[in-house]
């Protein structure tokens, strides 16, 4: 049994068409933010499929704030009047209409505030360099009354970024890349005054992790863990972010449920990821002792179906620190990719480590597969038509073979 599993050419068991169909089904439910109808449909869909394969499904709840967007306004008042398209970012703070001078603060890092007085102003900050949560915190710390964050790519798209679990400390609104350029041009020419309104509500809620264990035949107490988040921001159908990771996880669950690996494989379709991996942080803290004793490694699959290059994430960045992933596990993944004649890039994430951050903090080896360069994520345009089935297959092949080696070695 052990010899046959180790030598198994498992890539022939994985279907790009089947995974693409999973993505299409999941995205058809609409946004999967906590408390939404889309997420309820996704939970039913995933649990039904997993049970058909004989998997025992567990739901573990985490606490999260449910967000409801009502209205946003961004209007140029000076040097002329113009209403801009806008939305509230995910778990933005609220405000009645306020009018104030606009100040540009680059990427919104602390250094950008050094020579700019923003107290009582509305700040314009680019996406990138630091996570949206500390970006909004810094604006609030320096006295801004609201934030405007343009999209990072042309196309008249507006993204919604995940903010604090209990709501951002000030209103944060999204506008298009093109309108961001307009505001920067006006600021180069003189002072700019804008009016903003952000109407949204927050209330306590929960969202469930979906968990299955495929029990090991001889070392069931040792666990290899795979995770892909299910939550989306409130405007997005989430085909790539993260229907793609969910689809690969489903395909791996289908295959490994048919064999009996030496160690236990745990798969988690996680909740409450947007805004910094809040749900998995709660999961790790709740199960801390078991995880530290039993988990041999964690691989995160997040955004693997659209973009430029499939990469291993070497580290996550925070305002004052760099947190590396596991060199040992990254090298294992790179070696597997090479054996399959696939090429992986390497990337460092400016927005932290999402669902694996807490695992890294407690010393468990972690890796993250991610595809850079997706212009659609966190927007209404994150749809199946932009997902490449071949990218799903490559990710599944690499992950599947890596996991098989970890389960059997």
C-alpha cells in the first residue's frame, strides 16, 4: 500500500473542467460575506458534496461582524463640482455628509504623514505597501475624518477591502483608479475640497468554518492541513478570490477521500478571512494545544486561478515587521513543481499572511500558493470568465503531490 501510494501518478486524477465547474457554481451564489444568502448557499453546496464522498463534515463557528452597505457619496466641491462613483470599503465606519480639504498621503504609511497635516481632512491613499487595516488606523491616528482609496488598476473598477472585524475607526470609501488620478491632478494644481457620506451598519454575527478530516491509516494523530477561505467582500462573487482555492481544495478532498494515507489530512474551507485572517486566528487559538502537537504543516490556497504568475509567498509584510513562511515547506513545494515541469515564482505579500498568520506565530511550518496580478479581485468583476482552468490544474497537481509526500513520508 505505502509503495503504491508514493509512486502514484496522482495528477491524472485531477480535472481542470471539474474544478472550473466548482468555481462557476460557487460564484453563482453571489457574495459570501457573513450572514449573506450567498454564504448560506455555499455552505450547503460544499457540505453536500463532501458528504457525497463519504466525508464527515464539522462546522466550527467564529465571531465576526456582519456588514450592510447602504449609501456612499464622494463629491468634488472645489475647484468644481463633480460626483464620483464610490462604495464603502468592507466594514467601513459611517458618517453623515462631511466636507473637508483633501490631502494625498501616498500609500498611507506612517512616513507619508511626516510632512502633511491631515487633522480634520479627508485623505487620499493608494492601495499597496501596507494592509488596509493599519492603513485606516494610521489615517485615524493622525486625525483624518475619512479616507478615499482608489483602485490599483485602470478599468473604472472599484474594489472593497476588508477592514477591522468590529468596523474601521473612520469612514473609508473606494473610488476608481481613473477618479483617483483626477483627484491627484487637481491636488497638483491647488487645494481640493470634497464631500463624503458613508452609510453602513454593523452588527455582531458568526460564520462557520467547514472542516473535514481524512483519517490516517497508521499515524492518524499527525495532521497535514490545507486551508482555502470561503468569505468574500460584500460586493464580489469571488470566483478567483477565493472560489479558485475552494475548487482546488474540493478536488483534493475528492481524491484523498478515496485512498487511505498514512497521516490525517485536514481540509478547512475557512470563514472570516477578509481583513486579516480573523476566523482562522480564532480557530487556532481555540484549538491551540492540539494544533501545536499534531499539525506537521499547513498550505494555504488563496487566489490561484487568475493573474500572471503562480507563486509561493515567501513572507508577509506588516508596518513594522516581515513574517516569513517556512523555508522547508516552500522548498518542498518548489521541488515538487520542478518534478512536474511547472515553474513557480516567489512573492512577498504586502498585506500580511492572511489565514496562515496565526499558524506561523505558533511555530507550525506554513506555505501559501498565490497568483499575482489579478486586476479583478474584490470587485464585481471577479467572475468565472476570468478564471483559467489550467491554472487550477497546475495548483492542484503541485499541491496534491506535495501533500501526498507529506502524508506518506
